[in-house]
C-alpha cells in the first residue's frame, strides 16, 4: 500500500532503496473471523543483518492514524526470505479503501526522479506497423505508471525521417509529381505510395539509386532549401495525421523529435568528441566505426553522411543535458538489441555524467497475424477501423443491444475496438512473440478489453440506479464485511492489491501485471455482483455498505483502465 511505502521512504531512509524491491501482498487470513488485514514485505537479503535495528525503528515510527497496528519481522527460514509484516487496523483499512472522498495527496517520494520514456517512434514513408503499435501502447502504459507514482515523467516520440532511404522517398515525390494538397490530405499513405514507386523505379533503373543518394546528400548538407522546406512541411502533416491515431489510442507525447535534427551538420561537435576520445575508428574504405564487444559498428558512411547510430548518440547526449534524466527508457523491438547495446556503451564511455544503469532498452517481441479480414494491414488505422467494424457488426446482431440508448454508436464501437486491440497486446509478457486473433481479442467472457469495459458498465449502471444516495455520508464498516459472504472480502482485498499491481508493473516494466490484476478484479466484482444484490436486499445498512464496495470497485477499475490508455465506457 502506497501509504506505508511513503511513510517508510520518508522516515526510514535505510529502507528507501529497499522499497524498490519489496513486494506488497495483502494477505487475507482465515475466515470466519476474517482475521486481520496484513501487508508483507520481503526483506532484501542485504538488510537481513539489521533485522533487530529495523524492527526497533519500525516500532518507534508512528504510522499515521494508527493505520498500522503492529509490525513484526518474520525471520528467514530455509529458502524463504525474512519478511516485515504490517498488521493493519481493519476499520481504517476498510475506510481507506472504500471512502468516496479523495485521499489527501501526499508528496511523492519519487518526485525528484525524472524518467524519460521514448516510444512509438515510427518512420515517415514506411507504414506505421504493428511493432510501432506495440511500442506505442506499452510505452504509454509505462509512462502512465511512472506518472501515477509521482515520478517526473517526459514522453518522447523520435520519428525517423532521415537516412538514405529518404533520398528515395524524396525522389518518389518528384516521380509521382505529388501536389501539396494531396500530401496534406493523407500524408502517411501518400508518402508510402511515393516510397513504393521510387523503389520500383530503382529496381528497373539502377541509376535511380544513385540519384536518391545524391538527393539525400543534398538534404544532409542543407544546400537545397526548397527541398528542406518541403521536408519540414511533410513532417508537419505527418504529425497531424499521426495525432489522430494517437488520440484514438489515448496516447500523447510531451515532445516530438526527428532524426533529421541530428543530421550531419548538427552533430559535428559530438562526432569530433567521439574522435578525440578515440571511440571512432577509421576503416580503410573511409567509413568510421565504433568497436563494441569486439564488433565494428558503422557510425559514419564513406561519403561522410551519418548513420542511425550516430544520430542516436547525439540525441541521447542532447536529452541528457536537456532533461537531466534519472532514467531513459527506449521502448523498441527486440530486433534492435545490438543497436541499443552499442548506443548505451558508446554514449556512457563518452560522457562521464552518464551511467549504463540510467539507460534501458525495453524490448518486446513480434505480433503475428494482426491484419484485416481481407488480409491487408499496411496501416495501423486499418487495424483500428477493422476492430471498430467488427464491434459494430457484433452489436447489430446482439439481441441485448438496446437501441434506445442515446449513444454515439460509432464512437462506442471505436472505443470497444481499440480496447480489444490494446488489451490483447498488453496482456502478453512483452518479450514474447504473440499471435493475434480477432476472435480472442473480442470475447466478452474471456480475458479481453471488452470484459473490462463490460464490467465497468455493469458497475456504473448499478450505481446509477442508486444515484439519489449520497455515498459521501456513509462510513465504511469493517464488521459488516466480516459477516458478508466471502465474495465481499474477496473484492475488498482485490481492491487493496491495486497499488501492489501498479508497483510491480512499473518495477518489471510489464503492463501485463496490471492487466492481469484488472482481469482478477473484474472476476471478483462479477462474483460480488451476483452474490451481493443491492436492490433485493431489505436491510438498508447492508445495501449501503454494498454500494460503497461497488463504488470503490468501479473507481479502481476505471483508474486501472485509464493507466492502460483505455477510455472507460458507462454504457455499451
Ligand atoms: N524509427 C525507428 C524504427 O522504426 C525506431 C526508433 C527507435 N528509437 C531510437 N532512439 N532509435 O525502426
């Protein structure tokens, strides 16, 4: 529970770093007397020697409002590590979870840490493919989690608009004689069309590739001002177009960066530093390379133009001075592992204010089979449109779809479709390759985004039926829950594990931890909805306590869904 963590971080600094590795399972003890809610932290082995000392200071620490009734240390036994066990005062435990008024906001112990997350980072010209989709939605969740925990968080999108292939693209624009208007209307599709046309032409006429190289060299040198201006224009259109897809996905960025900002003319200083530090070595063919783990990786081409790695090194160092980050996460597919290894080692060797621990390549595997039913999926927009269309078809066939809802149906179908796609991608461990299936992604009963939305709608509609009750005036009552069917305490304890799932998700950089928690929460809520009726209950006191429980379930589910980037629906 965040509150204990905060108290510990502030008052017992020797535990502050240890907190990062602690687990916070809320344990439910034996019924029927419902036992006592407890929180257990595994004590890192480094601190095991100081058990006695720690216990003394924990006992001396006055936890706010006597929320913690008792603290014990269970010494390590055999292979299981020592644990700190906090026993919570049950009435305050119930109040903290169920009160409808917002908790006072405590300053976060992590506010001084600045986390920069780079994600999405598609290339213009090439379609926004599923790899970029995975980066976009995983990166968004990781940034959300850090922000939620109070870290200072910056979201970056580093768009690829540079490299020799962009000479080809520039040539394609000339070949097809594309008007500015056409480009503005659908820049992503149009740029792709130009790229395909230029590639085709290059296959037939070898001199085209040569021309493309010249064009790119002119771009790099910045000598052709018309072309440079045109390039800026295309980038502007691309961002406008991408923003539409990002909006549908509930994703945003604090800053857009372009690879071209780190073109040859802008990064001479960095290249010179690399040379004088002896990190850049000339090859006999004129290229310059860095040597990382015994491998020679090109940074500068023989004609002096920059490569991907050169631009990334310059971008990283620029980010270090601009953001003074504590950590920089790159959410990019497994395929670029060597690139990031070279990037991190070279940059850390060049700048002694930078350590390898600050840098992390958050890798992920491939998604197979995400295409439309016609077998086409070039653009992400097609996939999202397809999800929306399938949802529309399903709804129109469903006998339970209430036509009298005054809803913007198209909007609801889009949100459901997006939820299905997002959750299907997020529920996998990120390093695994994953087979996407529409059938699986769209089930109401399986572990899907539709299930999260459906449960949220059910809770909303129940609470809506009692909208005249002012829950703010009702005091949660632990004794009541101890006498209810077990489903009530199950749901209460599930709510108590929310903070833990956020913490673990952040620690492991795995959205699936939070996603799986939310599936469990939905199951607990569904069972409770079935076993703890509100309308049919004659005892008013019971009714009110149940409403408080469902109110908290809805609030927690909603918050969890928002952390995943979903827009919780009230009706579907
Ligand atoms: N634009 C690149 C691609 O699509 C990904 C960029 C990843 N980020 C980075 N800093 N290199 O392959």
